C-alpha cells in the first residue's frame, strides 16, 4: 500500500511539474515575442530561441527532462504525435494550381545546386547517390505552415505577393512529401538507402534486421489509399449531412470521424511504414470540403499553434546539444553557410526564370524567392531524426538548424520592403471623391445591416456607376455582430485569416442579400463589379474590421446605413445602439471618405430602375467646407445618370452681413477660396451645359438656413449634404445645440429628424481626413 501511495504521489508530482514547466515555457515565449516586436520578428523566432536555450540548459536536461529515466523518450513520443497531427493537417490543405510554375522552377534549380554541392560539403556520414537525391529533394521544398504563420504575424499574408508565396509553398511541400513517401517505400534510410528486401520470399532472422520489405509496405500503403479514397468520402459525407452548418456538431459523430481517420493512418504503419508519412497520406486522400474536415483542421491547427510549436523546439534543443557543434572546424561553417547560400541561389534563379515567363517583375521575383527559401518544422524534425539514425553528424545537423533559423530571421526585412513599396503607391490611390480620377474605377465599400438595406443599396449603385466605363467596384459588406452563439459556430478553413460563419440565421441573411444583388447585377449591372465581404466582430471592434477592409481594398468611399432603420425583430433596440456606436467610430477612423445613408423611400425598387418618366429629384446643399466639396464631387458623378434630376443649391451669406464680419481668419479665407474654385469648376462642367439646375440662396444666419431647409420639404426625394468641415460658418452656427444625431452633422440631423419629411432620404458625406494614417498595405 505504501508503494502504491508513493507511486501515486510521484505521478501527481511529475504531472504538476510538467504543467508548471509548460506554463513557464509559454510565458517565456510570449515575453520574448513582446520584447522582439520592435524588430518585427514573428512569434516563431521567440519560440525557437526559448526552446533551444531551455533544451540546452544543464538544469533542464538533468532535472526537468530526467534524461537518466524515460523523460526524453516521453518527450520524443509527444513530438512524434505532434508531427503526426502536423502532417495530417498539411495533407488536408487545398492544393493550388496557379503558382505551380514558380514552385516547380524554384524546386528544380535548388535541387540541381543542392545535389551538386552535397558531395563536396559532405553532409552525410556515408555519402551515396540515394542520400544526395533525398537530401536535395527535401531541402528544395518550402515550409508552408511556418511561412504562413510568419507572413500572418507580419501582416502581409493578405497581400498579393504574400498569398502567392503561401500558395506556391503549399504546392512545393505537398509535391515534395509525396515524392518522399514513394522513396520511403522503395529505400530504407537506416541502412544507407538500400532497396528494401522482399521479406515474403526469405523471412529469415538475418533479413528481418534490415527492416520491413518493399512488397508489404507497397501493398499496405496502396490498401490505405484505396480505403481512404473510397470510404473516406462516404463517411465524411454522412457526418456532414447529419450535422448541417448552424447546428452544434454531435460528439458521437466527431468521435467516429476522428477514430476513422486514426484507423486509416494505422494501416501502413502496421507493416513498418512511417506513422508521420502515413498521416500525411491519409490527409491527402480524405475530402477537404465539408464541415467535419474544416472542423478537424481548425482544432488541429489550434493545438499545434498553442501547444506543439513551443514544446517542439525544447525537444529540438535537448536533442541537438549545441555544445557538440565543432565551432573551430572550417567544414562546420562551410556546411552552415553552404546550405544557406546554395538554397538561396537556387530559389532566386528559379523565381527569376518563372517570373520572366509569367510576366512578374524581377523585384517581386526576388522577394518571392526569399519567402520560398524558408524551411519548416518538418525539415527540422527530419534533420534531428537523421542525426539520431547516424545518417548525418551532430555538427551537420546543428549547422542545418542554424541555417534554417537564418532563413526565418531575414523575412521581416523582406516584409518591411514589401510594405514600403506598397505605401509608395498609396499617394496615387484616390482616398476621396474630390481627388478621384474619373477615368479610373471608383471603389466603394457598401455596408449592410440586413436584407432591408438591399433596395437602397441597389439604387445607390445604380446612380453611382456613372457612364459604365470604367464603372465602380463595390464591396458588399455584411455587418455581423459576433455573439457567443455565432462564435460557437465559427470554422477556420485553414487559409490566411479566413473564418467561416456557420450560424443558420447568418447564412440565410447573407444568402438573401447575395441573391438580390446578383439578380440586379445580371439584369442591370453594366459597369458594376461586385464582391462580397463580411465585417464579423463585436460592436466595440467592428469599426476596425470595416476600416481594415477599406484600407486593404483601396476604397475611396465607405457607405454605412443609418442606425435608426425600420424595426426588424425584437432585438432592434440593441442593434440600433450598436450600429450607431459603430458608425461614430468609423467616422473617426476611416482611411477614406465616408457616407451615411438615411433611407426614407430611396430604396423603392421602381423609383430609379423602372421609372424613366419621373426621375428622382435630388438636391445638393452647398454651404462650404471640405465635406461640402466632397458632396459636390459625388454630385458630379451622378449628374448625367439616368433617372436622376439633379439640383445644386448654394447657401451664401448675405453681402451686407458678410462685409460687417471683419474678423475673418486666414484659414477662413483659404477655405472660401477653395470653395469658390471647386464650385466654379462644377458650374462650368455641369450647370452651364444645362444638365444640372442651380439655385442660390442669400441668407443672414442659421435661423434663415433652417427655415429654407424646412421650405424644401416634399420637393426632393434625396438630399446630399456634407457632414461638417465648415470653418465657423454663420449659416450653421448654433445648430449643434439641438442636434439629436451629431454623427450626421447639423444639416443631416435636421433633414433626417422627425420634424422633416418622412419620405426624403439623406446622404451625408464626410471627406477623407489625411490625419488618419494607413496601418498596412496591400502589395
């Protein structure tokens, strides 16, 4: 009994020590990552440094790892298990095709150079043609999961070059591992890459020492592929149909799916095939589409990111033992820098050639080569295993590990160069309508609370598309509040920063919006390019999603629905308060111009599209200031649009009152000059030719301005006004005192208030504020 209690106490003590060590490990990785942020180093660097240092500390090796007992063996088991999950998730990645030429050329030239240099640098303990080929093939690939993590951390994963590099890396690694799997069946690495013997013919004890035979491995692997390809789609399809999106995933079905995948992965290892490679084969031939596959990948990636990766490098450090690196030997440094230089030259040569064939600029080709030169966890794992199997020396293994680390360290500099190049192009992008080139496509971010906003959005696109060439590019963006219920249904398909909402209500709403918009585009969408997007966040952070999307997509105008729309359901009150909060924060942080649409009949479907005889009466109120100039710029776009009868009404301060105002500042005079210049251009272009009507009102104060606005009730169906931006205008002075919605500005608040017409819609426009600095780039 005493021995049992002692064993139980020891087990509890060991478990507590392991948990404590893991918490300390994660804390150290996080702390180092924060300290390296000024250097723009990704999280993988902190994990690598902490892991390698801890793994080589004598205290860790003798006490915590308990090398004299089974500590290191248990650590190896957990590492093998993590690598099995890693390879399974890698096999389930979607295989791209567009970037194949870049992946192939880079791999080919790297393979040639690596194969040629391997005998010279003597990486193997017993060099052979088989080893040289295997070594060159493996190191010509790219560590795609690691590259994905690094580019995501550096905020360039969504850039064109970032997405291109990740797709090419995935293609490169998948093809490489498939070749390695075939080679593992034929050759046995542990016995100098000799061809496996046919143990079915001579199964004597001497031959059994040479490992499993070729025929059993080939048969078992073929059997695994056939069962996975045939039974996998049937099982997963049944589970997907029984667990539709929007409903909780049944635990029994999840257990069945995982058990099925595990059983498939155990078929070939029963005859001696590598479990790590078997997991990859299982992932490759299982269906990639469907809820269950996406769920498994998301959970495996979560486990790898927060548990396996920090732990992995502690194992690497404990196995590598950097004190064995022959620092005074020239050959050790030759292997280190030779591997780094040869791989870099091969990738650059291949990228330049493929870039020439594909029309990619040479600078972009070199950046692609630098990104594709990264090696990953699989390369490090194989290097450690090869060292333990006496295929390569300790010094060679450590040299490879250091060279792989160097290939990661310079990636932040490449990322910074990509961002700088993109930012140089930012000033050329139109961030406001006033500066937009009419010969270029206008990019608009159109937001939706729900299907009730669709008719208004359709009419807005109809009057905004101009003459049809070059037209407009519209990002139709759903504003979805992230609740606990929706968060439980989120899936991460495995792509960069992509999240899929499977809540049935959200899916239904998005499908209604998409169907209505696509129907309009098919029938009347000449000059309109439509793209769908979603801002999924809590009300506190939704403005960040909208602003980031606008910035990444080079948007010139964000259009938000007014928060106080028609009642939809019992949650309308909370939605009103939430969307009003979002609108206010977007107005303060938008990286471009922004408009708020108050829909009071503008969304009538037959008002613009089907009515040619009775055009929509639209008026632009111009008092002065940058926001009014932006409203005038938008009016210039709709001036020639079918179904719009446009009037521009300018409010001017009465001459006598203006002359008595002798305290004008330099800023006021400068703003008035800009107003006159802008209005003169508009008048000459649109009013003088008779396309736009013009009215002029000379007023004394804000009271007269208010009375004049009241007199317009019933005359116009759409009012276009600037939100503010006026320099102490006498015609709006004091209006702020009774504002109900300050985010609409004084004129917008009056026109959308309960005392004004209930059939007149209002579009309030705020010009881009140059003080809002761009936070990223879309290279």
